[in-house]
């Protein structure tokens, strides 16, 4: 049976797109019509490149967004000022490496405002433009299936921290209520919805370093509860979730193991589960799925990352096939889709992988999936 291919969502943006996005970010004057035209062209090109690489389930590459999480500050009220920056705990243990990253420009620069007021939608104009661009590109390039990313309540709370609501739980509830319409609009447009949830892993060593692992799991479960509330009226088979420990090259020695997050991941109202399994810190964790096979609901589709997104090595298709085979032997070919560890363009203008190499990796992923199929 054919194993389909997809990826986590974000893809490299052109310099024209990056310049427009940062003009908007910095309040520099720009032509809105030229901005929209540039996004339309770029999304079409991004979909074309995915098709040429052999990707079956495509995205818009998150082309118009400054980042996968902080874009909400432009579409919802209540955000202003700046949030504190929290370096991951593993980088703090290696200050020389952290300093080198900072001095090399390896830390993306963009606004992370605090929540200082009620979170409410400003309207869906930008979302509707994104949807229209993706659907037009899919039609132009003969693609039948696409997905669109959206920030989860938990990841918004990670990067845009609360200084308005009385409790973290109240903030999460407000975010879930606000984001619910965005999620439903994406699905109503005929696209699959992907929720990006690094808060379920990355935030362990960013915001919650003072907690025990068990205490953090309880926090993560509260994030899932808020997310599931927002997904209440969406069919589960239209939802994808991505769990992540941080899309950066680093030690990652403080990452909480998948074994401890497994039950949390399985509790999300999502059919498609995207997770890291290619990078050296998490490549071994396929055994968690093997050992917990009986606890994987029958309606779940596993989407392991079979190409890494932090290095410019292009994986050999045989290696991709080996990685996919491990999961196919656990749940069957029909319940496995090939994916990437994370995004290739998580932040506009920032990415460790050369744009051309990113698509070469996706081609290797598709070739490897074909070997297993």
C-alpha cells in the first residue's frame, strides 16, 4: 500500500516575501496590493515545488506569517509590548555555544508582545487570503489535498505570555475560545487543520524548568484540554497535531522523553500525529510506539519525521525507508504517512537549511516512501 508524504508546514520564503513581512512587522510603509500579489505568487511557487518533490499533502508554507505562533498578534486584539525571552535550558548549560548562536545571527528577531488585554479576533481577512492562495495554488498544480497550520492555545501562551488574565488556565481558555473560529474556518474551506504544539514538549525546558516531569505533564494536559475544547465541533479526522522539542541544532539534553508525553499526545482530538524521530536526540524513540502499540488508538495515523530540519545533510532514501518501515511494522502501511521532524521555515527569513536543500530533503522523503510502498 502506498505511503503518502507530507511535512510539518513551514517552508523557506523568498527574499521578496521576507522583505514584505518585515516591513509589516516594523511598521515600514509598503503597498498592500503588492504585498498580497507577492504572497499569491509565492504560495503558488511553494506548492509547485512540493509537487515536484513528490509531496502528496501540501501546505502554503506559512508564507505570509512572521512565525508559526506569533502571527496571532497581527490577527487578534490584546497583545502589546514585549514578552521575556527564555533560552532553552540545554543552551544555558553550554553558554559558549549559546553565545556563538547569538553572535552569528542564529536567533530570529521578531516581536513577542505580552497579552495585556482581552483576546478577540480582528476579523478573518488575512486567514481568508491565506486559504484562497493555497486553494488556488492546489488547483493550479493539480493537488487534491492540503493542510493549513494554526497556532494552538498552548504555544501562543508559550511565546506571547500572559499579563492580563488572572490565571494561566483563564488565559488558555480565552485563547481556545478566540482560536476556535480560525480552526473551523480552515476545515470548512476543505483543508486539513494542523495544530502546532511545541508547548507539549519544548516548553518543558523553556518555561517550566522548575517543575518535575510529572508536574509538567499535568500542565501539558491542561493545554490539551483547552485545545480539545476549541476542536469540539471539528471532525477528528480533519485534524493534525505536531509535537516538538524545538527546531534548532543544539544539545537537547533537557528534552522530556516521548515516553513521558505519549499519553498526552494520544489524548489530543487529532487523527494525524506528527513528531520528531530523525534527529540524534529523538531517533531512538520509535521504540516507545512499539512498546505502547496497544495504547495507540486504532483511528490514529502516525506521521514520523523521517528527514531532519536542522542540518543540510540530505537523507538517503534507503534511510528514510528504514525509518518508515519501523512504524509500518507497528501499525501498518495504511496508518503511516512520511513527514519531516519540523518546519524548514519556522520563522520568516530564518532557517538552518538552504532552501534548495529543503526541497531535496522532501524529494528524498518521497523516494524513501516509494521504496516502502
